């Protein structure tokens, strides 16, 4: 993991309380940001069963098994995609993914 990814993870962890944002506005922002940044697009489709990006989050071999793991994975994806998102926006994406797919406590 490079310095940039480590710095992003550290900043995300420092600015995200135990779980920052199950409120409707935060979830809506997370879903909007996912759509605007191409989440659930070609990258997820290439890794999903039957090429269906919607199945990416429910496939049997999930690597994300905790809320902390979800935060780390979203930070990795944001870094790999080169998206320019601030820690609050990343936390909103985490909140939306957790509410819609993962359901971690």
C-alpha cells in the first residue's frame, strides 16, 4: 500500500466516527456519488457473477467482512479510480453501501 492510500485511510478513519451517517441525506449523497463516479460500472461487472454489477456485493467470495474492511476497500477503490472525493464523501459512500448491501453493525 502506497503512502497516498495509507494517508487516505488514516484521514478517513480519523474523520469517520463509529459509523458516520445512516441519515437519509448521507445515504442519498453516497448513492449519488457512486452514480457520478461510475461505481457499479465496468470494474465491478468484470468481477461479478454473470457480469451483473448488482451481484458484485452479494457474490459468495466476498472479501469485505466488516465495516472497517468496507471502509478500507472503498478507500482503495477511490484511489484506484482516481476519484477526487473528500473523507466525508467517502464516508457517505460507505454508509450507502452498508445500508444497501452489507448491513454491518
